[in-house]
C-alpha cells in the first residue's frame, strides 16, 4: 500500500481529502494520530466482521435449505433427527469462540480509548461555543489590543520594568512588548457563507466567513460548550466529535501533523438551521501562526 502511495505521489496529482466528496464510502484522510488509530482499528475490525458475516449467512442458508417445509411433512423431516436435543460441545464452542473474538477486539479498542482521553500539557487553548446557528471561537492565550497607545504597545531593546508586559518575538533586533493587563483575548464568530456569495472553488454549505487558525505539530486543548441548545463540534479528519452542552465545558486534545484546510459540521440536531453550521479549520506552520497571532494582536489581518 505504501509503495502505491509513493508511486501515486510522483506520477499523479496527489492530494489529501480533508472534506466530504461525492459518493464517498470511506474515511477522510487522517491528519491526527487519533484519526489514524481510528482507521487502523476499523481495518482491524473488518478482519473479524467479514468472516463472521459470511459464516452467519452461510449457516442461515443451510438451515433454510435443510429444514424448510417442502410440501410434504415426511419429506421435510428427512434431515431432522428427532433424538437430537442438545450438544455440549457445540454450546461450549459457540460460547468460547465469540468470547475470544471479543477479546481480540477489546484490547486495541481500550488502547485507542486511552489515547483519546490522554491529556498532555497544551501549548495553546481554543474555546468553542455553539450558538443557533453559528460558532464562536476564543483564544485565551492570543491577545488583541483595541486601542493603540504608548501604554498598550512598546517597541524597545530592553523589556519594560512592569511585569505585566509580554514580549512578542518576531526574530528581529527590535522587540515588541504589549500590555497583557489591558489587552483582550481574541474572539470572533464564524458564520456559513451563503450560496450566492461563494467564490469559484468554494464548497457549498461548508465555507465560513472566518476560519479557525491553528498551528501544526502543536499540542492544543479544545474546550467546547454551548450558549443555547445542544450542539456538537466535529471534524472528521481530526477524529474529533465533542458535544457542546449548555452550562457544561467539555475538553479534548488535538495534535495536527500536517498543514491544510479541514472541514466539519455540527453533528447534533440543534434546530431548523442545524445543517448550516459548518466548521473550517486552517492549520498553518508555527511561524505563520505567530505572524497571524501578531496581526491579531494589533488588530489587522495577516
């Protein structure tokens, strides 16, 4: 399989599928270790499901063909043993074999569940709030200065004496310091783009006016809640589906391995416009995310 992917990468236009496709039967391409584990577990399950399904249908066919009524009672009972009442060996077999199959299924599933619940010290936090019918996003560690003044933003070679000034590292000789005590954390609403406003190449019912921007190869904590009714924040390529409940804060972890634009939708019926709550996450490099973060700090888009 890896050899075919390698050949396809060099001979054809190789791209990842991070959005739903027409007549799609399989999964979207994984971008996180969790989604890779889910696909591997699915393939592991198919090894057991296919033989069990074939055996059950074969057994059903044999029972119907041997013991079905054929118009004559005596002829129908030709293959029926009136002295056969039970079989201890058969009962032991059909008890032990399913138990062994379930054991082979349970062991990798427990490992996957443990990895999904594993919590690692995050470098970034994203708070998601579901509304009827749009999403709100907040970055507690990403600040934004509403009004530029000498007390809010300073450019200096030496750090200010006040401890509440934080440095913005741009890799230049001059350093920028901002007043974290007066800065607001970044937050915005994300609405679906109407079909009449779509540009060429945009995906219908999946594009939004403001995307979520996250860095790649970074441990991210996602907090999910709702302001009105039940919602669910789900992105298939991430292997994430977190319920958004009013008055409750649910948490999950995210580690995206590659850059790209990922699409999702609300996965909990939340009203008449439930199908018009798309999710778009743009994953960029750490350097590009830092530039985006600085651009949001002084309130202009990068």
